[in-house]
């Protein structure tokens, strides 16, 4: 203690003022909001499937809704209440108000569920009224308003997608107009990078121009992430005109080089443990690999898992009997290769011809075997 006093007096004598770390009290409002947000990320206990999962999710969304509404009522002037309101607005978090689930749920699905329709309607009216209030409010934070308007954009996208999938006329021009307006209004929104692949898919579903021509219209977009996506995608097209180059040490220690695989048909499979469609595709990939590997077919796996899931990935590879080499950087979506080839969704399955040039980025399902046979000239 005596030493501390002497040091303090010496600092004062030298004209310095000692600075001590200030204790910051936790923000109770933010703490409550964080607890609500944590509910949106909650996962069911392992093994919760079928009707049990349906009941679990209904219970979670009822609790989430009750706590979100309580938060809004408790803090009627805090702008953060609109973050809770945004959760309520999202249809995926609406309670199902389950009364009972029949024993035939496994085969009958939704038809086996009895729901309290009166409670659902009352809930929807309450949420609709809250949404009207939120849209008219002057204190809605920009990040919340952006997400609301992104939801509006998706409401324009969805009917066009459905129509295109059913080979019916789709309002592509209306989607393009809404997308352009969104990108102009929110130049800093990261959603721009996600919207463009969706728009490209819609245009291609309706028989429009190729991807390079579609993206050219957004090359000068006011939205930075949209411009970056166009730049990266056009760079990908340039790269795909030349043989792919890749070398790495696989998780199991194997040295892998695409140059050494010239003359073979190679599938580069971008996937992750958290990707349901990726796991669902594995039996098909294994089957094609087992039948054509000896005839010149190779596979390289590229994990988009984070470092924290390394052990989980290794366990899954062993469980699924995946014998081809796996590249694991542990960077998730920031994986160097995923960034270079503008991967915006997985599974992304890049099939290379014997010269190492890209043939398709969607070698899934029956198409994988068809293309492998064609490239191997079988």
C-alpha cells in the first residue's frame, strides 16, 4: 500500500494524472435483448425429431414471442424495441399453437397436427398491428429498417420464383426494379451480395441471358457488396477459362495437386458439417466415386466449417466413410478458395474436365454421374 501511495505522489509531482480502469455497469436493456436474440439461435436437444421437434419448436417460439412482446412493452421509448419487433415480424418465428399431434405424423405430416386457429389469428393480428407501428415510427434503427425492406424485397422475389419453377410467366422486371431500388437505398447493405445470385437464378430459370450479361447490369451498382460480387464473379469467369490450379495438404496428410490430376475428371466439393443438403448428397457422391474412381474420377473436398468444428468435421468424414482428401482451413465462408470462386451457397460442386477446366458448378444428383460418364467417354 505504501508503495502505491509513493508512486501516485511521484506521478503528481511529475505533472501526470494516474488513470485507473473505469468499471462499466452492464446495460440491463441490452442484456435482456441479447437473451431474446439468443433464443432465435437455440437448437433442440440431440435426437429431437419428428413430432417431438414440432412441439419443441412451438414451445420455443411461444416463449420467444412472449418475451419479445414483454420487452417492447417494458421499453416503449427505447429504439432497441424494434429489434425485438423484427423477430416477431419474421414468419419463421411464429408459434404454431399446437393442441395435439397424431401418431401418424411421420407419414401424414402437417395433416396430423391440430392447431389453435383462434390463437394463431389473434397472434397474427397483434403482429400485423405492431408491424404497422414499426413502419411508421421515426426511431427505427437503420439496420432494422434495412431488414424490414429486405423482407419486402423477398416478398417480390418469392412469387416470381414460384411462377418460374412452374413454367408460368414471372414478373422478372418487377423483381429487377425492386432489387435495384433496394440496392440504391441501402448502399452499405451486405444483402447485395446475396441478392444477385438469386436474381441470376431467376433470370436463367426464365430463359434470359447468361450470367455474365445479367451481372453486367449491376457492375456500377451504388451498393458496394453488389459491385464486389459482380467483380468477383467476373473474375471467376476469367479464371474458369483456364485450367484450375490448387495444391494443399489434406487433413490426413496427403499432398494434393490439381496439376498432378490432369487427365482425370475431378469434382471439387464445397461442403460443411452444418449443411443438410451437403450431407444428403454424400450417398450419391460416394456411389459415383466407388463406380468411377478406378476409371479416372477423383474428388477433392473443401470444408467451409469454422476452426471450432474441426473435430466434428473429422468425425463426420470418418462416419460417412469419405475416403477422398479434404481441405480444411477453418475459416468458414472466408475460406480462401471459397472467396476466390465466389461461393455463395453450398453444396457447390465444381466438376473439372481432364484438362482441369470447369464444366459445371452444380454437379449434383443424377447430373453428377451423367457428366462424369460423358467426360470419361463411357
